[in-house]
C-alpha cells in the first residue's frame, strides 16, 4: 500500500482527467431507431403482460417480444426523455439477490430508477429470514405488503416457484440455479435484432449460431435456446460447442423440445474449426456444478487470432474471464457491450408492462 | 442444481404465471375505513410528536395512539393517493440495522418510500465505524449531518439511548435487545382495533388475551403489554403462556408495573387448556438469550387442530417458525398477515409526525 | 441481554424523549453566508469541471476551489431550498465502496439525495465481480450503462486509474489506499476558510498548522498538503507531528514537491511542545500499513488539558478513537463537527458540477 509510484504526479495532471462522454461505436442510437421504425406499435400486446410473473423464456412469443423490443428501442433511442417523465413514480421494487450478483442487480435497479421508481435491496442471503428458516411463501406474503414488484435471484431452482404461490405482485426470475434467466435471453435477442432487423420478418439469409457452453448447466443458454425457437426459420443451424468435460450436454427432454421447436442442433468440441462459418458466436465461461461454478476449458477461448468471419458478432452475458480477450473489444465483432447496454432498456420495457404503466409511455393516438 | 424436473416445461405454461392482484380477505379496506369514520381528527395531538424520539411504548397514551391509528387507517384506505403526493419529498431516512432484520427493515423502508422520501441503509454491523470502536454518540453526530430521521435496531439495549444524546434529528427504536420494539406493539394494537373498534371506547364485552412467550426476554411482548395497560378496561385477563423452561418470566418490576396499569395477569404453561377461552392468541417463537435466540418449546404450537374459539384471532409478529402452522393461513383466525400489512401504515403515520409533515396529509378545514 | 435496568422506566418518561432540533454553535449559517457574500460567482469556472474525473487534489487551483466553496456555502446557507428543487433529478449515482466506510459513503449518498438523485450502492467487495476476477476496466464499462456518476473507494491505489480507462461517466476518488482522498481535503480547506475568510485573499496574519500523522501513509493528509500549497502565502509553517514509530514520514518526492509549492515544512515528535503556537491542529489517528490500519502512538492525543492556543481550532477527518477526547466537543476548538457537516455541502457542489447541472442552481442574471 505504500505509495511508491513516482509517476503519479504526472498521471494526475488535470488534462488527463478529461473523458469523452460520447463515443462513436456500435452502441449508438441508429440501431434502436431502426427497430422503432420497423415495428408498428401494439399497446394491447404489452397490456397482456399485466398481472403475470416472468419466470421462463417459454412465456414469450414472437409478437410479445417484438412489442417489448419496440418499447426498449424507444427507451434506448431517447433515454433522457423517459428518465424525466417518471412512469414508475411511487412504485417500489424489491431487489432480492440471495445469490449475489452486482451486474444483474445493478442492471435491474438502473432500469427501475431510470423509470422513476424507488428500490429496496437485499444483497445477502445470510442476513435474511431465509437463513433463519422462514419459508419462501411467507417471504412472498411479506413482499406483497412492502413493494410493487420483485426481482429474485437465487441458487435454488424452485425458490421462485415457491415464492410465487403467495405473491399478488409480479415477480421476475433473474436467474434460478441452472434453470433459466429469461431477461438475459430477451437482451440477447434484442441485440441480434438490432444487428439484423430482417430476422424479425424471416427474410434474409439464414444465419449460423455457435453457442459455447453446456445448455444443461447454463441458465442463460437454456433461456436463449428457448427464444431462438421462435426465429428458427431464420436460423440455418445452432452449434453447441463444449470442452468435452461434461457428461451431459442437454438436460432431459431439452434437445427434443428445441428440435420440436424447429432448431437444427449440432454438438461439437472443436471451436476453431467452427468459428469461420459462424455469424454469431455466443460465449459464456461459467457453468453451474452443484452449488458452485466451473470454468470452461482452456480451448474454449476467443482472441484477436480467432478465425472469425468478417461480419460476425460476438455475444457474452458477462462478466467475462479469460475466455474472451479484451483485444476484441475494439473490433466490429464486439456486440457484447451493446448487449449489456441493451439489457437495461429491455428490462425497462418489461418492468413498465408488469407495473401496468405502459399507458404513460406509449404513443396515444 | 442439475435440472432434472420433467414437469418444469408444463409448469411454465404462461397461463400459470397469472396471479390475482387483489384477494378478498381480512386485509381489505373495510376495517381501516371504519376506524377512519369512528375517530375524529385532532391534528394538534399528531403535532405533539414533533421533535421527539420514539424509544418506548410508554410514550403513547390512548389519545396519541388513536390519532396515529386514524392516520394509519387513512393511508391504508387509500394507499395510492399518498404515494403520489410525496409528503416526505426531500427527506432522508438513515435505516441502521446493526442487528440484521430484513422484515422490519423493509417495513420501515417501504413506509418511508411510500411517503416519497429517500433512504440510506446500513445492513451490517461489521463494516461500520462501531466495529472500529467509534462511539454511538459520534455516530449520532454523523447522522445529524446526513439525514432527517434514524431507525435503529441493535442487539444492545443501551445503543439507542447512547446515540440519542447527540442526535438533533428524531430516532425510532426498531428493537433494542430484549428491551422494547414500540412500533411492533403499535401495529399489534392497530390490528386489534380494526378487529374490534369498540375497544377504543371501552364498550363491548371484555376480551381474554393469551400471550405465548416470555415477557422478560421478548421485546415485542414487553412493548405490547405496556400498550395494553391503556385498554385495561376492555381486557378481562392477560394470560402469559410459556413452555416452563424459563426461570424468570418477568423482568424486575415488570409484573408490578403492568398490574398497577390495570392488567389482570395470569401465568400458565398449558397452552391447549387456555386456547378455547381466548379471544386473541398472540404467539411469538423467539426469545433472546444473551446474544442469540432460543426457540419456544415444542408444546407451544398453533395448528389447524388447536381448539380455537370460533371468532378468535391469532397474532404473530413474524417471521414464524414451526410454532404457527400455515394450515391456519386460510382461516378467519389469520390476522397476522393483516398485522404485518398494517405495520407499514402505522409506521407511515408515525414517520409523518416525526418529520413534521402531517400538514401535508391531514384534512385542512 | 436480560433487562435488569430498574431506571429504564424513569428514563423512558416522554418528556425526556424531546430534543432540540437546532443548537447555537459553530455549525451555524453565519460562516457560509459570509463566504457566499465575499466570493463573486463565476459560472464558467464551475463548468470547467464537466467531463472530468476527480482523482487528485492536484486538479484544484485556487479559483476552482473558491467557486466550489461558494456553491457549497450556498447549499449550506439554505439547505431546504435545494432539496426541493432537485437539480439531480433523473441522475443515478453508483456508490462503490469496495473498502467499507459508512461515514464517507453516507456523506456522498446524503449529498446526492439532497440534490434529488437516485443511488445504487455496493458496500461489499466479496459479493462483486472483482471477487470473481472481473477486471476493473470491465466494471467501468458496466457502470457506463448503469449510472451517471461513480464514487469509488478501494484499498488499491491503482483501482481508480484502471477503472477510469473505460469510463465515459465521471468518477470521484473517495480514497484509494494510501494515495489520496481529495474531497476530504476540499472539506478541510472549506472549513478553514469559513473560520478565517481572509485566507482567501492572502491578507491577515499567516497561520501555523500542525498536522498530526504520517503523510506517506495517510491519504487525507497527502491530499490536504497538496491543497495547502495553494494558500502558502497565508501559512507561516506546516509542522508534521508524528509518534516516531514511522521510518518514512514522506513518500518519494512528496516533501520536495510541497516545498516547491511554497510550504515551509518541519517534522517533530513532541506534540505538546508545539501545540501552544498552533492555529490549526489537524489530527488523524489511523495510518495505513499494507492492507490494514495502524493507530498513532499514545502520546499523540488531544485532551481538555492540551495547551491549546485560545482561538485555535481542531480538525479531524473522523471517525475518531482515543486520540481526540470528547471533552473537547463542547469547546470553541471543536471545528471537526463543522468539518464533517461541511463535507456534505462541498460534495453537493462538486457533484452538481460533474453532472453538469450547475445551470439549475447558480443565479442567472
């Protein structure tokens, strides 16, 4: 801790403290504006999300997604406008992260704050009633009295289902064990459609998608695969790329259900052999094993030397480890930062629907 | 953690994600509306709570309670109206829970947010100045600069008194060791008056109250017993029911003071023998023993088979363990959920008085 | 925990729960009003802080400080006015305290809330992406998406520099290891100028300042010394008083740079010998040693018996331990409480500039 850095004085020169508040890059407003232009508004579809919990990607059909993406694109195109209009004024979010996660927690909380609502956070399982043996049903009853919406992350798959039984306010599954993470998957599809809007209409050349990971043990992958079935006509093939260490790539019935949904699946272990043909490379480093995490094998890495197709994009739910080199950050393949940014807006859209405040943000004719 | 549940796909069918936002039950608005009708408003009484700390149930006489209950009933009858009017706009609550408690913390924070105020939370003693040896008086000085009101929970009985010495903003005792928890007791009485408004006027048949627990070591019971002395003319008898494991049922002078206050006390150990005659059964599972908790004995349980009197009600400060069976939740005896719900409104009423913002919510003639 | 205190009943008498909301003392409004009167407003100087990170005390020249102090004095003179006008409405602060600190965290959060903004807090390093190996650059990218300003405290000196590389929202260094704590130093100078406004103009008798501590290992001292160079014409001497246990009083080049800045430095170990000649005694108990703290030696204490010069003032960044006796709290030497209070207003001023909302609070002609 002793300050030995002779260069600090120079480094602290005031001119070096300046930063550029806006940067020309893929995170710009052109793409959300294009989506906004292409999708006609249908308020009734958004209203159908009232009085519903959001637990699984299965709950979203193409039409509902389109309207959510439209509203997200509206927020993303003009973020300042809506942070001043406060559509969630007077509403309280209970942000319950029993499995700690700064990134997802802040993403939801930022979305709620930008809509003008208030938040109460639980960031630690140890200090809660759960630790003392309180049932999740009782916690749900408590939450009914204290808030207007719940965001729950827990290592247990069943927690969100147990809590749901007693809730009369909506709950969002922000990750339940190895099961699902539906809002991450919505953010993934939102990013893909900003990149290739023609997928919405099923026109254009079908794409090849590579998913690096193990769908049986990665909730983000599980939810994404479910949503991809809605766009199967635009997808040539989905290639599951894993490190060969997992015994079971799919959980029971998972593969059959996805194939029934229209996806062509192929499972491989040689990443670099597939990369040159992929339009989207989705990489995720972390797999659940019982109560802890396991990192993907050493060969499952993307670097500046990876033989990426020229116009292909990389997606990653973040946080990343070694598997995704920062050398790719300043390339056109980097759509993972756009994906993280878009997640805030898709959550804003979903939260507006679930609190029945869409009337304050849609265009009244 | 591996997903083996074949039924999840079916369970996730969207139609099963719907919920009923309103449920016909005892938590309805009829009871608070009745209280509101019966109690004439007296703004001067509420103004007498300005510039006062709230430490003990001893501070509340019948008239002050009535006006607090009236304001709580007003909030409960029309919650949306007041969350839009923001009477605490610009006020900051310091929510200091050195003894962790999600339930009480969220109850206070929800109350404050519903009134439009902002909150800074301390949820962990380990990371605070107290852990580094800072005095409570100094922490009080700090709080003066940073907020407009303090809610304090601590395992030490004396912490709230120590901090009070330096405070020039109001503090609320949200539980100090085995000593008191006055706002819980206010919530208890508020619930009882919603159930039997005639107790306010001392008319009607006197009731029998059974308190399962040990008043020497349970702060919620201690505070409740103090408040019950204000209604002694409506109470036939207060029966303390314990498991026989405690050497000392009352702390020094406690019994004498309650009897001087007009309560008829009786101490027993056979729960089921008393139940058939009780109008109110108040049950609390947890007793303090030194720095930790002790659970009440196995015989101190309420179940669907307990010989409850037909129109009797059950109260519980929650969280509950085994001692109160969920099988009672859907019976008319369940007033403990109403009690938890009402606690938010009584805290809203008290906080409005302590921040001197009653002028924004009472009816000006 | 068992309640044995017979006096509690008496102590709880309601009349003893009253407090005085305002107290006549040095923390009054006369001093900030005087500063406000003496400093002419220059909005352009405040605007120069837009799109800049605040990392080091080196970034502040005399003119910038004066305008910040003017704005702080404006807030301090009339705190209610600005908490109603909400200049930071719709803005989100990310309050990231990876090294826990209740006092500094609440000071920043109170400042932000008083300006009407929303906050997301991180109070624990263990539950964050950093613990999982996420890079600070990636965390900076995340923060760009989620908030409008970052306040960072970390035990690592380099963390704030690493995070800065990816940020396109402003970050404030709220303490980085042994390096700097620039907003504490601004609060110190603001206090000194409220006490002796003539220092602003370099008029009046030069003062003697004693700094009890080790500048090589105390970030608050390091930053304060840098700012004092801007006022060297008003300072007769700066005396570093330490306990003799430290091998290295200054870090490399520190002494030379301060002397080049115009300060006359002297290093001593006999506190009581110097006290009678000091106009300001700045005391700080805690020094960093590697990853933990070390308390100053037993002789480095201020008590009611210390031979303080009649009109001298004591400053302390707080929290305090044994080194500063509470017996001094009720003397005219106590400007440390004023210093803590002023820190909120100086942070309000700085945050208003960094979020480019000065237009909402300066006087438009």
